[in-house]
C-alpha cells in the first residue's frame, strides 16, 4: 500500500472520484424518445408524384427553356433555365445561382438569402400540396436512343427523373460524376443498394469520367394532378471548364498585394537594411531549453505535429527543427524525433542531417533517432508518452498542427518534469498547451519563429511583408466597417452589402 | 454474447485498465498496452495504405484504363495521373541506395512546393476572407420601422446589446491583430492595447477549453459505459441498478 502515500494517494483518489462521477452519469443517461406514430404517418403520406403520367395537350410546358454552362467551375455543372408554365400558379422564384440578364451572380446577404428561401420554399410547398404540381426533368447521353422513366442500367446509365417544385425557374445539374459510361460493361446497375463490389466498381469508373467529353440531352415537362405536358427537349449539350474563377478575384488581389510586399521587404533585407522584429518569449526560451538538456545530459524530444508534409504548420516546424538540431549538434545533445507520417519523417531526416553537416559534425548524425512511430493519432500519443517517461527527456518541443491528443502529450511531459515549448496554429488545442506547457507560440508567432531564429533576410523580409499585409487588412476592414455603419444608420443597405461583397468568399 | 464477442470484450476491458494504469505511473501493463496499440495501428495503417490507396487508386484504375484505352479518350490522361505519383513515390524509396539517394529530394520538393502554393489560396479562401466577411457589420444597429419587432434592450432606437457586442468584437479583433504585429515593440499605450488583445485571446481560449473538456468527459463516459454494460453486464453477467 506504499503507493497510496504522497502523490499516489491524490492520483488514486482523483481517479476513483472521476470514475464514480462518470459511472453515475453513464447510468443516468436515457434513450432518446422514439418518433411518434403520427409523425411517421405524416411522413408516409407526403405527396410524391408517380411517373409516367398521361400526357395532356391542354397543359402547357415551361417556356424559353435554355441550358447554359455553370460559370467559374471545372466543367461539371450545367444550369437549366426556363420561364414557368402559364399553368403554374406558384409565385415565380428568382434564379439563385446566375442571373443571365445581368450576366452576374446575384448578391444577397446570408440572412437575406435565408429569409427569401424560406418564403419561396413555403409558397412552392403550398402550391405543390394543393395541386401536386411541378416540373420533371430527365437526362440521357446523346448516344442513347430515348429518355427513360425507370432506367435499369442495361440500356444506359442510371439517371432518375428530377422533380422540381412549382415556381422554380432554374435547376443546377452537378450530378455528372455518377453517369458517364465507359465502354460496354461500365454502366452502373440500377439495383439498390449496391453491393461493396459494385461500389468499388462505381468508384473506379467515376475516376475515369470526364463529363466534358460526353454530350447530353435534356427534357423538361410541367405536371399537375396526375397529368403532364408535352416535353421541351434540349439536345446535344454539355458542361465545360473555366480557366478563371471570377468569384476568387479578391483572393488574387490579396495574394498579389501580399506577394509584392513580401518581395519588397526581402530585397530591402538583402540590401542590408536592419529590419526590426519584436522579441517573443517562447523563441528566446528555445536556446535555454536545449542548453538545459545538455547540462542534464538528457535527450530532446521533438514532434512535428499531425499534419502532412504539405501543411504550412509542418513546414514551419521543419525550419524550427533545423535550428534546434544545429544547437543540439553543437552541444552533442541527443535529439529524438518520432514521426506520424513517413513522408514527414523523410523530410525531417534531411533537415536534421543538414543541421549536423552545417556545424561540422556529420559523424554524430544518427538517422534512427528520427523514426516512424505510427500513423494513428492516439497510438502516437501513447507512444510519445512512453518515450517521455522512459527516456526522461529534458526538453519537449511540440511544433506543428495538433488535434485531441495535445493534452495527453503536454500533461505527460509536465508530469515527467520536462521543459516544454509549443508552436501551433491549432486554435482549438492552444488552450491545453497554454495551461500545461512552459512557453507557447500562438499562431503567427509560430510562423514568425523561423524568421526570428534564423535572421535570414529571406525569412525576415517574408515576416515583415506579412506584417504589413495584416496592417493593410486591418485598415481596409476598419474602413469597410465604418462605411457599413454609416450606411446602416442612413438606411443605405445597398452600400453596406456592396462593402461586404468585396470580401465575399466562395461559399458565401 | 457469442464467444468471439465475449473474448473481444474481455480483451478490450483489460486493455482499458492497462491504459488507465498510466495515471499512477509507467508500469509493465501500460507498456504492454502501448506497444500493442502502436504496433497494431502501424500494421493496420500499412495494410490500409496498400489496400485503399495502392490497390484501389493505382492497380484497379490502371487496369480499367488499359482495358478501355481504345474507347475512352480520357483513359490516357488518367494513366498519366496515376503513373506520375507512382514514380514520385518510388523516388522517395531511392534513399535506400546511397548512390541515388539524392533523388528522394525531388518528390519532397514537389510536395512541399505544391502544399505551400495550394495553401496560400486555401487559407485565404477558408480562414481569412470568411472572418473579414463576418466582421463587416454596422457597429451601431438600430431598430427600423417595418421590420420585425426587436425584443431586446433599446436606447433611443439603438439595439444596445447588439451594438455593444459589435463594438467588443471590433476592438477585440483589432487588438489581437495588433498583438500579432511583429514590427513594433509592445510598449506604451500600444502595449496596453495589445495586452487587451491577449486578454481577448485568453477569454476565447478559456471558452474553448471548457467546451473541449466537456467533450473529453463524454469520451470517458463512453468508456465507462462500455465497462458497465458491455463488460460487467454483458460479459460477466452481473446486473446493474437502473
């Protein structure tokens, strides 16, 4: 019972209390209430038209049907536009995606869009409920003889008819990847659900698809109360890719301005001009931590995070590892680098090897100290915890992107008595690192660390360029907010929305 | 409970206790669980890559491409798309032959260069613009005639809480940006402003901390539920109250 004295008593007591609390919570949890019978019945009675319906020459089809390529995409989407059938009593809904007459995207604020959508959906649903009406669209490859109501995959690719609520004037067809046939036996079978083998087959067939190389026919009809109009057919059409995405013009401009600033500061630094960078506490502690490990005769542990080698955080971690490895090589301190990704491991080996070569000690470089541990998140954390307590590492560096394992790493290192320095842009994990580690480089500090440590003109210029980019963004943002405020007080919503549109992003 | 399930539940329960034993200190039980976990996950990862990546993304597509090469114009493009990454992957393996080990740097340079360039656009699109976009709202919000009635506190037609919230957001964001501005020392009134930014950061981190801790508690509860219901009730056969 010796372990129940001192720290052991606290640990055991804490664990018992936590387990009791969790057991109470676990026993107290109840099953969620099942759906009531009336809810299930209401869902089952929802109207759904059955096709084919008898054609009624008295019902008029939609007017002015046209097919256009969806702008600013890779060539996997088409837009069908039409004017409502004169028999369609639902209020005509504006086209959301692209306004052909104005030749541009309609801009609305998110709240405005949501409000209008709810109004239109309610009106369309009401009209549909009253008359069970709407539009039905079918599609087939031009090479296929006729449109099918229930495609079985034997005579053509599977494409179920699409039903559109009344009042709509546009359909965005981005479903091409499931349709294109390859050769005689590439047609997807109609049975559902598909078997795992069929899913595999579908996936591989999709990988070969290029909708831009296939031509398509469409037909659209209006239906109402179990009857449908004659079709309007649009033949031999297909999507095409666009080289320039106009919605990303603001990204291009921001990139250009930032690049110009960075390049200017790099040239300025190379010309010998002294560039000031304020000191950051965590960075100054890096040298101290390596020195501490040397004095104690214990190793340094370095982790490059959980992201791939193409991630910015991992690249920044590599630069910092180079600095740490150089100091460790000079002092003859052992450095351990367990890796989560084999490609990252290869890159880190290069970084450490070059550091040892650069200080004239290539013979001290041991490749086996930078090794692949495992690719699984928590297995990696368990392995790291084991290394910390068994190797008794004097300094732990966690640089890169981290997920839920952050507290396991940081807390174990704290219990092992290591000095711990963190650099990450993972804002969800920063709180854990801040409470459990000695120094934390947050976000931009982490990216600026490489420049601060190396003092290389290229990196310093880059840091200064980013600084002034941030300044520009802050100035523009402040100006935009002030304009929006004044416009809002004056009731000029158009100006406020236009200001916001300058910073519109792809999914807004 | 079938025999395989029974054995699996017992193994899972015992390994759970082995892992939890690390709370006291490093011990042989934890070492066993750790070695098993790391080894199994590494082996599973290797098998996953071979089956899900190499077999499904390389072998099968290439075989399909070669079968339909005469009928499908895009097949040759797809062959190139698969072959080039394979060549780059093989180049990484050149490290095992010292005389051509330099070739392993090319794919690394490609991946890092691609990642950096791609991320510039990705980060601006995903993180920078949405945050700026969300920031651009009027600082002062007023109640307008004809709109839905506002039920919150108002003063002279101004929505007080919304306005205060917008002002805190605006000043908070500017102060945090100032904190991450490296070209000026944090001294004087500017230093105090950046100090306010640090406070804003810590407030945000505190909220995140509390939120995430509760999520971790739910994970622990899930593990306790496994021990209570699957192991004690299902495998051992004891009945629990409730």
